[in-house]
C-alpha cells in the first residue's frame, strides 16, 4: 500500500517555488522518447550509461496507454494502464528497480488536457461510454460537448468519414457486426473500416437498417471536412479532431485521470512531473495547485510557452517551466546582433516577397489564416456565446453577428501571448492579465479602425466576464476564449509563421521571436538573477521532442549572423547556379523563399541524407500553407521541391561547394554549441539533456528528432574519454590537454559528462537552498562577447 504524502510545506521561510521539505529535487534530467521500439526494457539498459554520464533523473515521455504504435505517447486512451507496447506494468516496475539500484530517480511527462479518440474507438473507455450512452454516460462530465448544438442536438459529431454520410451509406461502408466494447466483452458494433462505434442500448433491433440505426445513436459520423465549415461540438487539442479535450477542472475527472501517476509518486517510483500544455485547461492555476497538493509538493514543471517579456504567474505552485524560455535566451547569446541589418537586407533581396515586411506582419497573416481555415469551429462557438450574452448589454445588443465575429477574430489575432489567465467571476485580475487584454484590444482597434470600436470593446468586456457576469454563457466564454488563444498562437506562429519567415532560422524556435535578433550579456545576467530568485528549480533545455531544430543545428546557423557577407555570396551563387542548370520548374518553383529555407537547412544539417531533407521540406512547406498544406496538397509544388533537392544531391560541383562552406563555419558552430551547453549546465535551473544530444546531433523537427539513438557508440565514446582523462570532474594529471573539437562529438560529451557529474556531486551549488548566481565583471575590447558568472552554495 502506497504511503500517504504529506501536504506541501507552508513554512514562512520556505521558498514558494521549491518542492515541499523532504521531496526529491532533480539535479539534472535526461529525456527519452519511449515508443514501441524503445520501451522500458531498452530504457533500463541505458541506466548504467546515464549514471556514468552524471544525470540524476530519467525523464520519460508519456507512458500511459496510448493509441497503437504511438510515436510520442501524447495520445493517451486509458489513464488506468501503463502502455503495453512499452512493456506494461511489469516493464515499468523493472525500469524503476533498475533506476533505484543505480540511485537515479524518474520524472514523467503527463497529458492532462486531452485524450485520443482515434480509431479504433473502443480503446478509449471514456469516449466509448460517451458515444454509447450520450448525456447519461458516467463519463459525460469528462468532455466539453455542446449537446445543444443547433445542427447536432444530443449527438457528438465524429468527423471520420472519407466522403459525405449519404455516399458512405450508399456504398455500404458502414456495417453492423459482432465486435467488442471498451471492456473487451462481445457486443454489437458499427464498423467503418478501422473505426468502430458502439450501439446505444435498446436500439439493436434496427441493426438491419444502418441509416435508421444511426439516427438513434448519440453520435453522428460525418465527412472529415465538415469541421472546416465550423461544425464541431466538442473541444479538441488545437485543430486535431482525434484528440478530445477533457475537463480536469472537475475534481472527479482529475482524480480518475491522475490516480495511477499519483500512486507512482507516492510509492517513490516518480520524483516529479512535467505537465503538457497547461494552457489548454479551463483553469491552469487551480490545476497546478491541485496537482501540487496531490503530489505532496513534488517537483513540477509545466510546458508553459513564455513569449518575449512575459513572466510565469508567481502564485502558481510549481517549480517553473519546461525550459523553452531558457532555450531562447541561450540561443540569443550566440547570435551576433550586428548581423541583423545585413542579414535582413540579404533575405529581402533573396526572397523578394518579404521586402518591406517584418515578422509581426507575417504572424498576423498566419493567425488570420488559422482562424479562417483551421479553428473555424472554435470561432463559431465563441461567436454563438457572444450573440447570446449581447442581449444583456446595452451597447452589445445593437451589434451585428458579422461585426462581432470580425472583432473577435481580430482580438484573437492581436494576442501576443498564449493566454491572459482571466477566470470566470474573477474580481481582481492580475496586472499582467489586464495588460494582455488591454494591449490586444488596442492592437485590434488599430488594425480594424475606429468604426469597430464598439465591437472590440464588447469582446474585450466579454473576455473580462463583465458583460453578463451571472450568465452561464458568459462564464463559458471567459474559459473558452482563454482556451482558444493558445491554439491561435501555436498554430499561427509556431506552425505557420515560423515556416514562412526565414531570415535566420536559428531564431524560429518555440517561445522565440525571429524578429528579436540576439541577446546581450547584460540581458542574460538580468534574466538569470531573476530566475535564481523566483524560479531556481525551473527546467532548462536546448533540444526537445518539439524543437524545430536541434541545439547543434541552431548553433551552426547562428554563425551566419557573423559571416553575412560570405553567406550572401555563396547562397546567391548557388541559387544562380541552380537557375542556370534548370533545377526549377516552368512556374519558377520552388519559390525563392522556400529555396532560401532549403539552403539554410542544408548548411545547418550537413551532411544530411537526401530522404531526411525531402521529408523535412515536405512537412515544412505544408506547415507554411503558402503553396501546399496538410489537407490541400499541391503535387506540382511538392514535386518541384523534391526535384530541386534531387538535382542538388546529383550535382558534385554544388555538393563540393556546400561541403567547403560548411567546413568553413562548422568549427565555429561547435564552439557555439559548447558555449550554450556549458552555460545551460551551470546557469540557474535544472538542465535537461534531450536523448542523444550529449554529443553532436543535427536533427530537425519531428519526426526527425525522434529517430533511434545510437547508445552503443556513445558508451564507447564515454569509455574512451574516461580512460584518457579520468572519470573525475577535475584531474590535474590529465588536464594538460582537452578533447579535440571535431565531428566525433568527444568535446561535447566531455563537457556534458564533467559538468553533470559536478552538479551531481555538488548539488548545493546549483539546487540547494543557498545556491546563488553572481555575474562577474569583465573588461576589455571584447567584453560584450564574454559571459562570466559564479555559482555558490553559501
């Protein structure tokens, strides 16, 4: 029986963002991506290596029961089970025991915002029950379903059909047959290829008439494109209809969906948690506070994306973020601000279409596209709520639906952060929250003009909950509006604008602003002092499963900011050569902007296999949504990009020139990489090393960054280093030379292993109660390029 956890400490001297007294504190973490091919057993095999590397905690991707063949684990279908494909309960116990024997702990990534509802639907017991019993399901409270949707009254839409329902029925593709339910017991089901749907009790007699049978169900199978016209009546993750949002703000839902994880915390199998996408929740603060209480004040970090100038709300009972804010500061250090003007001019000259445009304009256009094409259903729901509550407002009741919708879309577009953290019935919002709402309203009015002043003011007051404070629709609007802001930012900026604007792609990273070019030493010191004071145990990172480029790719690309002239010469020469050789199609495709991305990617990742580059560019172009998209693919454009890459790899002259330029900048990229890694491992916070990144790793966005890691070669490399330099952190007899900084990755592994071991052996300097961060003064001609600080445990 697991022991009960003590409540978090309330001592007046206890730092509000440290775990409760007696709870373990990670000194460093190592993230692994668990999947069918790399389950608990394979992870356990690496524990001795991780121990020798110096990490204190294994940091696992989500491992609750997920959809079959899940490559990431964020598509949980059953919170009551550990993923059988990873090894199940037995495999997890073996991993835990192996970690314990090596004196290592474990951190788990959890997904409170949503569950997978993809095929086959009977894998998810909560969703299956909802489909089978409708409003009366014991799991109806788990989901945000709009049961009174005018086009779907008392039914949940299932946008899974390949064509309209009538066509599917006429083809006989929906079949009634014997199957199994979510409990594994035999029952009558409706099948559509790999999809299976339950039959409501008492309607089995209609099994010989599928159309009549469907009319009696609590769901409506529909053409998948129907959501693009705004027809959807359940909350989803971003624009992904196969991931349905769950209501963890309900204490019962929280308890049931977290029971297994909380048991693992109580038993000591887990020391802490990373929380995925808290901004999708109805009330992130209450959730985090509840989770802290339930875990006895354990170490908790949240995947909160902080934009430039934004701070994590100080009243939240967690230890900080999952590290993207630190990543942006570290990348900024190695980008030369003096390169901004010439690199901007080069980009505008090369890519043409962006002449006179800045990144904010690209962001606005991208957000508008997302709201028009991808999040139509979310916008329509918000507009419906506003139309209801406008009747209670003297000014609002005079406004048209069209005007309200226009103002709402512009208001959402004008948000420059993921959400403002306003809660229904909140009487005293924080100054930061009010500033966010006010700033967005000002921008929206500037963009739409004074003729929409009343509409924008109405939406603004509704977002504050001030139009009809006691109305259920007003309360829902406040929450739904907040839950929509995040998807607009994520899909509009990270997943669209970042794939349209390529001035320096090292800056196109989660939580970053490509319009902000470089960070000064003073800015870094100021942020680090504040972090040590307020969030001393927040996670720091340089690469994750979600980064657009690995730390080593960004480090090499950052060199371009220092050699703009050389870069401009070679990329212009290569482009002209490609044109002369006829690499582009008749319509001059790929366009110059995409071509600029191609060359940066080649330089940043070289040597890279052709297949990896083609796969990345296909995804990047679809994400950009200019010529092709994931849902509306242009074969002509995608083939032009593929053809361009194939010609590149077939041309020995251009390959030699690429090799020559990469050879020129790669050593400086390696220095950048070592600099940012050293700083990450020594700055305030708890550093994470993403799988494989202890040596050089030139990976791109997923799925490229989730490829198998060659741990055998890394083990051998660490063995060699320890034999040559000793395993101690400092060995005076063997430090008269250091590993060569080259493609072997020895230098990076040396730095990572020695500093992780230092942290493990002297945690007081880094995560202790008395740990401090002290900027050191440097003088000289190049002082602006020197970062120096001290860490102390006194």
